[in-house]
């Protein structure tokens, strides 16, 4: 599921920032 993975990665990136 590339879409779900992309969303999860985006959320993680925002949280890490």
C-alpha cells in the first residue's frame, strides 16, 4: 500500500520536525 505508506511517512516527518 504505497499510498498509506506515503501518508504515514508524511505524518512521521511532520512529527519529527
